[in-house]
C-alpha cells in the first residue's frame, strides 16, 4: 500500500469516517497525529475492532490480513476545541 495522508479539521464532537482496502498478506498501518487531545481513532474490519495504540496526541493501528478486506477508519474529536488531524495510511 502506498503512503497516503489527509489533513482534517474537526470541530468539537465532529467525526470523520472513510473506508480503505487492506490487501492480503501486506502489513497495513493507520496513524493519526493531532494538535488536540482527546480524540478517538477506530479501525474496524468485518465488524470487529482492530487494537489501536495510543499516546497523548497520536494513535495507530496495524494489521496483516489473511485476505483482502475493507476496513472502516473513524476519527472523532472528543475535545472542547477544534482540532487539526493528519491521517496517514500505509
């Protein structure tokens, strides 16, 4: 998977969602760096959540799927201030 990124601005309580394909046998990673905390990153595959690692202003998840699958990536600003987020997929 090529490295892709997207810059986002989310108001308090606002959420963003996108679907992405993870290819069979290839490690796929999703990461978010943010200028605001707290926020939530969620990655689900076939309805099951993938574990996400957390740090104060960064979150990440990775998987090497056995078969090609669609995943849903969600990001929510749970803070009281607007925030800028950088979503990176590779």
